[in-house]
C-alpha cells in the first residue's frame, strides 16, 4: 500500500504532538513533508540518546553474573583447607 508510510507519519504527528488530522489535511503537502522530516529527526535523536544512556548505564553497572559469583565462592572455599 503506497500510502501506508504517510498514514503512519500522520498518526505519529497526532500521537506525539496532539495535532488534529483535519488540521494536517489543510496543510500544503510541502508543510506536511517538512513536519514529518522534523519528527523523524527528533525520533532518531531520542533513540540515539536513549541507546547511549543505556550503554553508559551498562558500563557503570558491576557484573552481577550469578555464575561468576558462585565460581568465586567456590574458589574461596578451595583456598581454605
């Protein structure tokens, strides 16, 4: 369906920016295209920021791998005889 991306972008504008579909239908097509481009850029920037925040958080978190903890405990017990 060739109009599916257009409908998807109009729905994103409605959802994220509370814009009425009737108002969008009255815009010239170039204005709709520009607003869609801006919204897509904002969405991409937010996604990049979220991923970098997640990566930073993962880097600052200690390793809570249960297998590694159990192996360390086992190694401690082997040293005591």
